[in-house]
């Protein structure tokens, strides 16, 4: 089958690009080895959380400095204004999840470890946990629910460096009639969807929380009905209620994946999981077709353009072999951020500045992967998300922001290939 | 044994994505989930059987493998572990029986009216549940009486036309021969001569029920029937997605068969809709479709997704004027071949299917489309709607139901609602 654009990867970057292209009338195919990091990440859009060791209050003002100091940073290839446009677009396309926040100020949301984490956007089920406002918090856990300990959260949050002091306490509840010892977030979310757990939760909390306390619950309030259940809790408890991101699996992230893939399907895009893009048919510097390996062989899908959003090391978009050689796994593209052969590749401490942390493809301002001369390898190939080199997302807290911004910008570059390269970076 | 299946467990990063998708572990504590039972438990199995019998509660839908971003062959690991379990315990009679559709078909066909009465009689089914262990409410198709193989023998198709070999599978042969006739009619309408090779079960039900030696015998025999056609350069087309996948991939990956004939057949296999869509891409599919003003929900079965070919049925049906297909986003109907027939698994199977049933019911349509036969029977059972193979919609859109020009399809042979 032929397509206007083939998107490789079904994470946030790939889905963003695919949806943007689909709604512009393109026929889009998304191929991926499996599901992406949406199911692991907390569903927030983190544009820039840290500049060095300093927490960023306004990504809008600090992204420019980042781009100025780090020549290859992906945000440096996102045209001026596109970052704001991308976030606005994202918010509109995920309307049912009600993303709150803006580029000008980071929310400060508690993690499951009780660390305040800066995010530009968060679903409204979470945004009520913004710690900047101060006040009294109660963190609720469910006994037996792994890796979510309200006491740990409350103690850590109470000690955290925050603009306004807060108080926090913990409350542990016992879920009714659990049929098993091993409870995952997915199972509890399913019970909220189908078994009216919200009624139980409302009754359990009603007389145990003061009117001025804000209630943090694990982000497992339902998968299909999460937003609805959260609203019901707020309305009936007459308290501010917010979800706290859990360790994987991320129910809030699955809601986001479902929202984006449902919109894609409704728009006529095809999503094929469990297959592998293995290469391309090319004419000079142009990709004519993407080769996709399925159950028996390889099928070539003719396409006008390609968005490569196959992820970094963690997702197999880049591989490092036992000799230390790094390789982009689909098109064998040149990589940046790889230390010279005789240099150290790994620093001893996990949180040290790791030499390979910024590895990825380097691009021009249309997000086209470039060779060492700076020329695009293929004129109709654009990259987005974690495959891009030059960023250290875990440290910057910029991963999802880069995905949304570059997914959006890559789609724009596909739609307007003739547009002049924008030299100016994000303001 | 090709150990890339077992070796793949080293790629597991414990991300739990498979756990969030497993339709079985979400509805029963009896199956702890694909990650635990698959890559994690496999590490401790070594050469011996699984110490943990919960692997038998894996339905084998394969969704875990499809969503795994690290290429861990989770479902395949589980399938092999199940076989080792039953190798030691001995496969129970019930499982031996329901895993041999050809045997069941040959027994039931000559006495179809009686067999159909028994299959749908409450008292008989109650007794069968007690004695054999097949759930009294599990969806059972009706024997057609005259098999597709027999019907096709009297059919005279075009002579001077490019040929395709048709692998119709057991479901079409014994229960839905009219579907086979529709497949032939659509292929002939597109200028093909349809060859119907002699054929038996592909061995998939035996594989799912853990009897690998018998499964290998069946698939080898089938492949020997089909290989001459593949060798002659003919495409082999199948309307049974799970049986097609068995030949494309599973016989090699799960049963570990290394065989030139199998390889040849694998490479020549096409799912029916995949084949027709490829024709369309070459501009060779006839598009003289009449209007079909219907809104029909479409469920791509888990095994269809395993082909990695997208949803060609939707691409094809998009060519039909006034036909609006609703793409459902549910991974599994619960039946998983023979899984939902078993008395201890029927409730699980229906609980898995509930989301799909609800979504189909919510569309308000009295018709649903789905590529796989057992899934269609399950959908009909769970919703009360008529569930058809997508080819039936194409067949109707071509107007072949009115023309009967193939000589095979007669007014009496029109599809009846699938048995509930």
C-alpha cells in the first residue's frame, strides 16, 4: 500500500507527527515494533525542567538559553513559534483529557517518590497537584499496590524545596474485595472503569479529609473513564483531587496513547504494531518506499515522506554493540554525540554526565538527519523524538516536550518541504 | 530447536507493557500475566516443564508479542511452555478432541442434522460439559452437511486464467462452505482460476492445546498438499487468518519446523484480504462495486494482527460506495480458538470478550465483520448480531449474490445468520 507519509515509531513523537499529518489530509501509516514510552511515562509534557542543576520556572524563557549553549539540541531545530504552536495543538487534540498548563510557567507536580517535578502541561486529573500554591496535602495509597507509598511521598514532599511551604500527610486505604495479592495499576484502573470503585473511594475519604486539604491519589482512576471518575471525585467530595503519576505501567500515559491512536484511526490512518521497519528503497537522496518486515517477509510501502521516531537506546532506535559501536537501526543514519573510539564511553556513576547521553541523529532545521557535512541524507526523511541527538532528556526533563515539539515540527516540514530553513531558534 | 524464541527473553526490560495489554490477566487471577509467565518464569524452566501450571491459562492471543517494544516472543515462549507442561501430564481427552477439527468434522458431517440437534440441545450440552468438559454455553457452529471440498468438486470455473490455490481451512469446509463459495466467486470475478487442493487441519488447535508432536504431523501433511502449488508459483490464499498465520510463521517459530516445503508455502501464503489489496495496489482489482448502504463495525482478530499486514479488509471495504466501516479498538474477543470452549475457561473468555461485545452493541448495527471464524462465532454468541467475513461484504457489493454466475452460489446457499 502506498502512503503520503510513513511514520516509524508509535511513541509520543511518532503519534504527534502522524496525527498532525492525518488531520492535514495525508494518508499515513504508522509502523512500530511495539508500543512506545507513553505506557511508561507519566503523561505530562515536560518541555524543560532543569537547566543544569537549577529548576526551570519558565521553559519559555530558558529554552533559548539552552539552545544557545548547546548547538545540536533538538529545540534548536524547532522553528520559532512552533513550540508554542505544538503545545496549543496538542492541548486541542487531547481535549478530552483536558491538559492544563502553559509554556510560560512550569507546574510542579509530586512524583510517586515525593519529588516535585516540573512539567509544562499535565492532564487535568493531575494538574491539581501543583505544589507551587502551597497548602495542605493528603496523599492516599492503596495497601498492596506496588511502588506507591503515601508515607514516602508525604515525607519527601514535606522536605522538598518549594516556593511556598506545604504540609503533607499520608493515608492508606484497603481496596475492597481484592481477588489477588499482586495488584497492578492496570487492574485497579480496570476496576474503577467497571466496578464502581469510585463510590467506595468517595465513602472512604469523605470523613477523613479536611475541606482545605488537597487529595493526591495514584493515577489509576480508570483507563477508559479516568477523566470522568476524577471529575466525579472532585464534585462529590468537594475537595481538590489530583492523580499522582505512578511507576510503570502509566495508566495516564495509556489514556494519552488511546486518545491519540483513536484520533488517528478516526482520521483514517493505519497503525501496525509488532512489525519492524528495516530499510528503504531510495533514488539518490530520496526515499521512495519503506521496507517493513512482517510475519513472512518484507513489504515495501511507497511513500512521499518518512518520519523517523523510533526512539533512542532504550527503544532500539539506536543500538550499541559490545565493541562500543553505535548504529541507527532502520536507515543506518550517521550519528552525533558518539565519543571517539579511544575515549571513555561510560562514566562510573549512574547519574554522572554520561558521554553517550546525547547520542542520536543530528538534523538540519527541517529535522532532516544530516551527514558529517551537514547535508540531509534523504530530502524527505525527518526525525522526531528520542532518536534526536544533542539532548539529555532525563536530566533536562525535556523528553516529552521534545517529542511533541519535534513531532509537530517534523509534520510541518513534511507538509511544507519547500519552506525556507528557519535559522532563528525558539525565542 | 530455533532458540531465538527463548533467547528473546533476554531483551525483556520489565517495562510491563505486555501486562497492560493481556486480556486474560485483566479478568482472572488464574493467569498472572504474560511477563511473569513468559520471560520471567522461562528463565527458571530450563529443560524441564514449567513448575507453574498457570501458563495453561494463557489464551495464546499473541497481543503481548505484538505490543512488546523489545521484540520478546512472549506468546511463543508461553506456547512452548504449555506444550512442555502437557507433555509431562498428558493432554486430556477433551483437548485432544477439540483440537482435531478434521476428525470432528468428518464425524459430524454425515450425521449433520443429528449432530446439530445435539450441539444445540441443552440437556446434551449439559451432559457433554459434565463428561467431556466443554462448556454448555460455548459457541458451537453447525455442521453444513455438504463440505466445501465436495461442493467445489462440481464447480466449473474459468479455464484460461491465472490460478490461485485456495486454503479454505476446516471452518469453511465443515461449517461455512458458503463462505468458501463467496471467496471463489470473488476471486473468479477478478479473473482467477481457483484451485482447491486437498487439505487437512493446519495443526494450530493441537499446538494451542499443547500437543506439539501431533501438530507437527498435521502441518507437515497440509504443507505437502500445498507445496506443489507454491512450487508452481501460485499464490496460496486463505480466509482463515489464524490458520494462515500458522503456515506463515507459527509452525516454524513455535513448533520449530525446519522444512523446505513449509518455507515455500510460508512465502506463498496470503491472507485473503491481503491478497486482494495487493491486487488493488497493482490496479488489478475490479472495482465495479454497487452501493452497500450499511454501517458495520469491524474487529481485526488478534491472530489477524499477528500477520503484521495492517487491516487490509478496511482498505478494501473503503472502496465500496456507501459502506461505512467502524474500526473497533479491542484486541481480543476471548475465544482464542478452542480456549473459550473449555468449561474452566468459558467465563474468562466471555469476560475478555465483553468489551468487544459492548462496543459492537453500542454501534447499533445488527451486522459485524471479522476475519476469523471462531471469533465470528464468539461475537455472534456474545452480541446476537450476525458476524460475517469481510469478503461477504465485498461479494455483496460486487452484486455476486444476485448474479450467481459462478454457478456455485444459489439462493438457498445464501449466508444464514451464524449460529448462536
